[in-house]
C-alpha cells in the first residue's frame, strides 16, 4: 500500500539525513518569541504574534520549496542545506503566488461565513416570532439557510485544502508554475482519492495531537489565568484549577514541542514527497489541461 510504504521511505530517508530535523526545528523556533511575549502580557503577545505572522508569510514559501527539494533528494541518498537554499530561491515566486492566493481565498470565505451568521442570526431572531407576532423565536427557514450555507462554506474550505495540498510539491518536483502546480495537485488527488485520504488520516491525527499540545501551552503561558496579587480567592473554579508555568516553563515546553515537531516534521516532509511521487501525473498529463 502506497501510504504505508511511503511512510517507511520517510523514516529511512530522515534517519539517513538528520539535517532534515535541524531545518524543521530551526523553522519551529520562530514561534518561541510569541509564546514568551504572551507569558509576559497578552497585549504584547498579540503584537509579537502579528509581526511573526508577517514573517511566516514571507518565509513559508521559501521553506516549503527548499524542504520539499531536500526531502526529494534524501529519498535517493543524501541532501544538504545548499539544496534548501537553491530550491527555496528557485521556486519562491510561484509558491508565494499560490500561498497568498489561498490566504486571500480563505479570508474571503471566512468573512462570508461571518456575514452569513450575522445576517442569518438577525433574521432568525427578528422574524421568527410565531404567528402571534411580537415574540422572538426561531425561524425554521432562516435556520435552514444558515445551516446550508455554513455547510457549503465548510465543504469548500475542506475541499480546497484536500485537493490543493500538493501544489508546492508539483511546483518543485515537476518544475511547473503556479497555475500548473494547482492543476497537477488537483489531478493527482482526484485520481488517487483513497491513497490521499489514507495519507491525510495519518497526518491529520498527528496534526490534531500537536495542535492540542500547542493550545495547552498557550493557555498555561497566559498570565490572565494567574490570580491577581492580594486576591482572597480565585474568581472561578476554572481560574483556580489552571496553573501557570511562567516564562521559563513556556520556553522549556516550547522547546520540547519544537524537538518533537522536528522529529515528526523531518519524517513527514519525506513522507508527503514520497506520496506525491507515487501519485503524480505522468506522461502526457504534464501538459494536459484539466
């Protein structure tokens, strides 16, 4: 089975090329300033996180392009940071174009969803007051419209993530541009739905696990959970039951997460590349339109 064999390829290639772990860890270290700032002040944490978001937007295309090239090279032997730099520079523009396009698309989709909820909520509570009039109630029609539109929005988001997940692999490995990278990703996924679903099941499970761990660190690092000086008692059971770990604890736990993420990310960078290599369109499909 492709999903299992590709995972084995990822493990063996990453063990043979520990530089992959170093590269992923270096990228993960960028998140530490935001968490440390949050442990000092929520406002400072928000400002630092906002600034780091811009850094991530700039660096992510370079990192993805270079890491995919390193992963591809490691499957056949050994790789180096030189590959990261060369491939990151060579594929930066097309990956950035798609990346920014997707960010804009998801922003608009999220904005539309918020507007639907707001307008739909207004209709539900303004016009749902029953036959007697004057009362506030729920309009079944409005509820159905909000539910259907929300479901469609969710399906559009999940569908775009599912079908476009290999666009960077296509750009780097097949030497195509932004548009063709999108086309090839869609074609590869469409023709190998069961394989890609199995791959996403494995990667998604680990993603949820790391997301929960990151969320826990974010909560524990927030000074808002600490009881104010001189307070007689916690203001709530929730506040009183959550410990705070301080700046040193935040840094320590974050480093643990970075190391774990580096180990998993190093393997999965090769894993995703091996999966794409096994499902990539070949022959005439290199130039064939959708």
